[in-house]
């Protein structure tokens, strides 16, 4: 087994990466409609200049928790 690992690692070095193509079969890339809808919404939100963005995670959580209604 170690010979096989050594051969693989040598090929990684020689080829500057994994020595074979890694890809998903195209027929497995079908998404449920709700996943497609969520991805489209994320794309819209990411391009909307009116949507507030954060560069500080602590600040984001602070504001999210401040907005939560008390139970």
C-alpha cells in the first residue's frame, strides 16, 4: 500500500496537482427546484446595492440578535 501512495504522491509533485481529472457525472447535477430558487435569490441579493453587507462577523451577529423578537 505504501508503494502505491508514494507513486501517487510523486505524480502529484510531477504534474503539479492530482494526476487525473476530477469531475461529477453531468446527470448527477440536477438540483431540486427549491435549491435553484435559493441560489437565484442569493445571486440577486449579492448584487443588490441596497442589501446591507458585513465585513465583521461579530457585528453581523450582534445586529441579528438585536433584531430577534423576545419570547
